[in-house]
C-alpha cells in the first residue's frame, strides 16, 4: 500500500517537527498579561532537554488586537521576547493568529459585535490586517518556522458555514501572510475536521485546504473506552488527511490526568507517535507543554481537562531538577 510521505520544507530543506503547544504556567491563555521571561525560559529548557525542538504559540486575539485598527505594542514586545527565548533554547515556534477559541471557550475581542468571521467583509479585512501586522513584525525572526491562521476555527466561527465562504476566507488570510513577507510553511489550524471521520460537514474541506496550505494539521484526542480506537484514531485521521498529498502534522494530541495514569498516558503517547509515523505523519505537536495551576482563571477554571494535559505535571516540575529524574518513577510525568 502506498502512503503519503510528503515532508514539510523550511528554507528548502525537509524538517520533522516534534514539539508541544505552548501556554506558560503563569497565565495559560492570558500569559501575555503576566509574561515572565524567566519562567518561559525554564519551560522551554525543560522541553528541549526532553528532545523537543519546537512549539505552537498563540496570539490571544482580545489581548493583541484590543481595537479594530490597533495592535497592543506591549503584547507584541512580549511576543518578540518569547521568540528570542526560543532562539536561545535552540527551538522554533509556529505562531497562531486568530485565537478566539481556546480550551473549550470562545473569547471575542469586544469590537467584533457578533459579525460573521467568514462572510462579513469588514471583519475578514480586520483578520487579514492583524495577520499581516504580525507577519511584518516577526517573519524575519529565526525562531519562526511556520504560520497558522486559527485555533479550531470551526468551533469559533458559526456552525455549518458555506464551503465557498470558508475557502475564500482562507485564501484571503493566506494571501495576507504571503504579501506581508511570510515565506514559512502555512496552514489553517482548523483541526482538519473536514475528514469524513468528523461525521459532518463544517465548511472546511481538505480538498480546498490542500490547494492553499503547505501542510494539513489534524487535532485528535482519545474518545470512549475502546482501546483499539484510542490507539489508532489519530493514525486514521492522519491517513485521511494525507489524501491530497500534503504533509501531515498531528497538530494537537494528548491526554489529561483525569483520563489516564502517568504510566498509561506515556504508553498512549508512544502508540500515537509510532502509529501516526506509519500513517505518514511528518510532525507531532502535543497538547500541551505544561499543566496549569489556574483554578480561579477562565477558561482553565471551568475546563479542567485543558489545564491537566501538560507533558510534565505540576508536581514533577516542583520535585524534579533534571530530565533524568523527571523520567523516574518518583515523578509524575507524561514524557516518553
């Protein structure tokens, strides 16, 4: 059987991404308000010591674009520092522009006022402007290795939008990135839920994404109690996502401490990594880099699974001083 084996290329060379979605433990989705370079440096160093080379990062839209024609320069400066910390750690990152959905909740900038994200011409222009502004600021930074438009846009946008509206929106966003100088690999961040495995149409068709995007990025989490489905669902989605010949990056996957013990979670990671490699995947970005201890802060205060899906647990960070000890039985860690 012949499988898709396309690879992501950066500056003309094939790369294999192995990393984690990144929110700092100091603030989760609100990390830019309380950005602590020392903590982020430590978090990146932990990832690097365990063999990870990249992250997926997020422009939390309400913070970075508080008004329809203004970028919060303090937030942008903190993101620039974030990129510098990646360079210092020998890592890269893939920034995500339209982060209005995160961890089970939707978070609008106040000026959106209910406008449609796909078909309201003014709002689409505002999204494209924001993406272009971020690219103009950061595209030349050596830590930037790619671009994503959104985080699970099918949840943030209206239900069942027309395919034509979604594909036009995606093209406008792609063109804005390229016009601003973004030469790195580009994709939508939609979760590749347009595969038939999603069970319904959501306006995001893989056939359209394959024309516009440099890679396709499934988001897959274990559902139910069937062990075979748990271990092979991500590989199945990667197989489907590779139908049109684009590189496939498993853009989100993982498991929370409520769903599995540390030992069983590590086995799950090994199964997913191996099975998706056999299914043609060329990158893996786990959810996420760390547990949060933010019980009083939304969305992590209301969506428990999102704050206990980190690769290391909070206890492991406190009690372990080296990567070898973090892998020991005395430390609750999900690293493989």
